[in-house]
């Protein structure tokens, strides 16, 4: 009686996916110009564009990857852009309110519709048949 042969299973080492460390700059729109430097000793992650020289730094921990720092930078840039848009929108509204005259009227010109008397006087409303050949 012999012993059964055992088959050995091959151990497959799956390669860990490599995450990018060079990214597209959201300000100058060039590909692979953002370099990420991670200093775990100082707990600081730094991104810097080689073309437009913009940079961003944030606090990191031992689990942080370069893509995490990059996405955090994109989120911070989007928040700042939306805050600026709201500030300019509020500024435009306040300027319109401040542009009112002393009488309390706004600086806009009011156009009133023509009265029935003006229609009867023969004011041209542009309903001529000769204008049919004009193309807009």
C-alpha cells in the first residue's frame, strides 16, 4: 500500500497595483507635471507643479498614498473656487442694491408698452410684407 501523491499548489504572488505619483495639474492642464513628495517623518505630503509652480501641502499619516493628497488638493481647489463664485455673486447683488438713485428708483430704464392712442396714430410695428426676404 502506497501513499497517495499530493499535488502541490503553486503560490501565486499577485502584484500590488502601482498607484500614480505624477498627476495632471488642474491649473495649467498639463499631464504628469504634478510630483508628490511624502515625508512620513515630518507627516507632510507636498504636491508641486513643475510648469506653473503651484504647490499644496497637507498633513498625512502612515496610510496616506499620493493619490489621497492629490484628491484632497482637488477638493480644496474646488471649494475655494465655489467660495469665490459666491463672493462675486454676492458682490454683484450688493452693487445693484447700492446703485439705486436717491429717489429709491433703480438705475434701470423703464420701458412702458405703447398706449392704444399711439397704436392708432400709425406707429410702425415692423409688420411689413417687404421684410419677408430678410434672413436673420
